[in-house]
C-alpha cells in the first residue's frame, strides 16, 4: 500500500477538481451522464477518505501520516506538503461524505436557473478546496485551498440563490437576496483573508531569523512555536490578531457573523448544507492547526477574549433564533450559537476543550447539514419557509416530520445523540481551563454557556411546536404532499446513523482526536 500512502491524500483533494473539468467534456444536454459522473467522482473521493481512516495508525506517535512533501515554488520556499493527523482526519472524512450526499440529494432537487453541469462543477470545486484545507501543511498551500472555496460558494449563492428582492438603504436601491448575500459573503471573507495573509507573511519572514531560510512549512513553524521562538511581544500580538480576524470571520464568531444568516437564507439547499457542514469548520480548524501551536503564548493571552466572544455568540444566537419567522434563517442563527460552543472549547486551551471543539464540529456538520436538507425539502413542497404557515407538518408528511423532530432534538443537545458531547465537554473544559487562565472567569463562561443550552432547547422546541404539531393550515387542504423520497432517504440516512452512532459511542471521533490534541496541548503549553 505504499502507493496509497503517497498518493491517497492527493487523490482525495484533486479527484473532485478533475471531475469538475470532465463535466465540461460532456454535452450540456446529457444531464444524466453529468449526474453519474459527479456521483462517481464524489463517491470515489469519499471511499478514499474512509480508506485513509481505515489505514490510519491510531496508536502511532507520528504527528502526521500519509505525508507528502515535494518542492513546489523554490523561489519562496513553498512546498507541496500535505499530511493528516487525528485533528484533521474526522473533518476530512466529514467533508468527503457530506459532499457525496449533497450530490445524491441534488439528483432531483434543482434550483432555477437549471444548469446541472455548472452546479455540480461548483460542488466538486468546493470539495477540492475543503479537502485541501484539511490536509495542507504549508501556509501558501493552506491559503490557496482556504480561498478556493470562496468563488464556488459566491457563484452558487449569486446564481442559484433566493430571487426575492431586498432594499439596501445604504445603496438606495433594491437588489435580489442572492446578489446581496453573495457579495456580503465575498467581502467579509475576503477582508478576513487579507489579514490572515499578512499574518502568514510575517511568520514567513520572521522564521528566517531562526532557521537561516524563510519557510511556510507548518510543522517547522510549529516546532519553532514550541520553543517560544516568536515570543509574546508586539510581533506575536499583531500576527495572532491578524490570523484571528481571518479565522474568526470564517467560523463565524460574533460580531463577525453577520454575513452568515443572509448567506444561509439566500443559498440553495445544497449550498446551505455545504456551508454549514464544512465551510464553517475551516476557521475553527485553522485555530487548532496554525494559531495555537505556532503562537502558544499569545493564544494563552487571547484565550479570555476568545471565550468572551464565544459565550456572547451562544446567547446572541439563541435569542436571535427566538425572533425568527423563517425556518431556514432560524437554523442559520443556530449555527452562531453552536459554533460558539466550539470556540469556547478552543478558548480553554486544554485537551478536553480541544476534543470538545472537534467532536462539536463533526456533530454540527452532521446535524445542521441535515436540518438544512430538511428545510430545503419542505420549501420544495410548501414553497414557503414561513414558520407560521408550516404547522401540522407531522400529519402531512409523517416521515419528514419525524426526521425533523429527531434532528432538532440532536441539535438541542439531547444525550445519546451527537450534539450532546461537544456542548457538554466545552462546559467541562471551561470549568477547569489551562493553568494560568482565570478560573472564575471561565467558570462564569461555563454558567453562561449552560444558560445557552437551555435557550437552545427553547427555540428548537418552539420551532418544532410551530412547524410540526397542530393541524395543517387551511391553505394546504387541497394540496397533495409526497413524503420523503428515495434520493432524500439515500442522502439523509447516513447522517441519521452517524448522529446516533457518535451520540452513543463518541469514541468514533474521540478515538482519532485524543492523542493528537493531547500532543498539541503538551507541545504548546507543556505539562
């Protein structure tokens, strides 16, 4: 299996891009062939990701496995350096699997304007960017993949998104929701990425002071960070701050979140699923892969501030959900709260908190991805997302209503389902943060976070009561609703199984992550 160890990750990254190019070799009218090609490409990619997980040596002391390091741009010292460890493995598998499920769901769910080839090509390009981000071990390579997801999602929202009109007072004109959301998404993430790039360049030039040659290599920079090479002075503060802005926008943390509800609400169903399930994880993953291990002293100094923004996001997201009248926008705001728990876990700077953030990312990807699938399918049937008009859904479509109730329960953190572990472990980590951090401050964050779990239960149960229960509205009395279809079952069943499996047996995720996060905490903070 030597060839697989050297080529497996590259295939996972670039096979979807090759599939996107191959789509344009097919006639535009051959929609069935285009669907099958996209399914074959994403299916093979997911199979390779599962194979990597199967061959991954969970007991190995090696930091990275399936590692490839080749010269790429010698003039600046950038290398094609990829590899995987226990931190990135669960997210890579999640990315590959959710992408193939998105293609399956798209089989008979198409938004206007109908352009099967273009839409599937964007999904495949997104897959390359997402998968590449989780395996990149060079800052230039990481930046390219991190930014690659920007354009496909921009076009997905801007072309296939919501065509409803919205007046923009600042511009004094009325535009479509999809154009407004796409531009807002693009500008916010581009703004954050500009600061992130400045941080990367600063690390590159400063590394030469210690190595003789400048480097973008992430493991090398982590090794310097473990020796406290970058210190905790003005340089480290500015670099950490620059990267914080880039990553926080992508998470998104409060108050950098304002692009998210508009992007989610305007995006087509598959766009919302991929945005929630994978794209939001790129920023939180980057904190664990880059910011904390390279600048550990500064991470410790920023931890109380990160924790503060996290708990504000938890409460704000929950209260905002209670004010929503659109089911898709409610789910979008719920992501602000759930990702707040992820960032609270990271802010504790402990192995328990890091584990909480990773299992929280995986659980959020599964649960919120499924919620957006469900919201999209209900919209296809009702042609509305207004909560007040969706009452009695359980009677009209029993299976869909049941799955919707199950997923909402998972989202509110019901024990025995995947959503419980990330929230519980984040609060546990906040009770006993890294030595040197204010115990009373983080225990206060824990109490605020616990209040957030109650509010989460409140808005999820409120939504269920309004959407699922009661009698159907009179306007639907003459309509015939078909329940969950074949492609929907095929796309949703793996998510349902995974939500239950991880809820009952969290070691599915923690078995991969624990050694890696313990090593991260020990390397960065000692002990």
